[in-house]
């Protein structure tokens, strides 16, 4: 895992970017746009998490994609292009297979984007953006995001402590293991509730959510952020313009119909590629600049 230069940009840029690519990935079923989004999300997840993301994507995401692509034509028999018949007598159509692949691509891509979002959009960034508008909800969401990794570490501590006195889930018979598991879960729940109350009391004592309250922030919208935000807006305009012209649509039923590729289509595809790959491009550019600086030393 390397340092992510895109995560160092202003939180509003991170949020707008992920909101755009996640929404586009959910609604754009065009095969070229789906391929761009999947490759970009896959690449950025590897940039953020390295081998962990590569292992997760290959061992879990790829089999899930294949499973969902195969599952749809088994139950969905719509379409006019019949390829063969199942033993049950139901037809398997080209349209249902194509739609199943598109749906699988969409589902996996959104999961990958959300995994990148959870890494880049930390709780302090979320509170910075929405603390004044929705202070209570932003605090709850930031606590949830922050406590997930803390829960994992704390449950390990509790499990190791219980193991020392013979009450771990790996000790005893089935009934004893179940009781030990319930005991660990009970301790974990008590710790989580106490921690949440302490956090809420601490934030209340600091005047969180009161009108006129100021807060310290390390985030500044500098020249680099202005350039990145301008590029995102321009690319979003091109992609949305293409969407209004139907460049993002495809018809699966009753037969597959897709618009012909034109010069404008290529412009839209290029803009979408640059938008989705922007974090990776920024990281590559940053790495090249650092190598150039190091070569002069």
C-alpha cells in the first residue's frame, strides 16, 4: 500500500468524485462504460490497499461476478435470441446472459468503489463536510466508520483475555463454545455502548452542534484542489451531456440494441475514463514528480 495523493486533496473533491462514480456505476449499463468503471475501481483499490485488495478481488469479487452472471439466465428467460434449452424446458437467451453480465459488473463495481470510499473518506473528513448541516447524523456515521476497525481490534483483545481463562470459542464442547461466544459478544456490546456514551458526552461538553461554534480544521482549498475540482466538473459535464444524448444507454429486452459509436461517443468514453481513473493518474503524476526531484538531489 502506498501513499494516496488523491486522498490528500480537499474532502469536497473526494466526496464529489465518489458520489459521481458510484452513481454512474449504478445507472450506466453501457458495456464500454461498465468496463471502464470496473477496471478503474479495480486498479484504484489495488493502489490503495496493495496485495490485500488484489487477493480480495481475485478470491471473492471475481467468483461473485461469474456466479451472478451465470445465475441470471437461469431464472430470467426473456429475450428473442434463444441459444439452447435447459432440461426444465426453459430457454437460455443471449439477452438474459448479456443482462446478467451487465448486472454483475454493476454490482461488483459499486462494491469496489465503496471499498475505496471507506479508505479515502475518513470520519474527520465526513464531519468536516456535514458537521454543520447535519451534526447529529454526521457524528453517528463517523462513529460507525471509525468504530468498525476498533471493534475488530477490541474483539481480538477480549477473545485473547477469555482464552487465558479457558472461555474462548475454540475451547470446550459445542455448548460451551456457544456460551463462550455469547459471553464475548456480551462483553463487546457493553464496551461498544460505553464507548459510544463517552464519545457523545465528550462531544457535547465541547459544544458540538451548537450554533456559532467554530472548529479547527487542517483542510484548505488550495491551488491544486482548484485544478482538480475544475477538471472533475468539466468531465462531469461531458459525461452528463453524453447521458442526455443516450450515449450511456443500452436495451437488453426483447433484443439487444445499442447506439452506434460516433466521434461524440468516443469523447464521452474518454471523459468517463479520465474521470474514473483520476485518482490513479494523480498518483502516477505525483510519483513521477517525486522521482524527478530525487534525481536532482
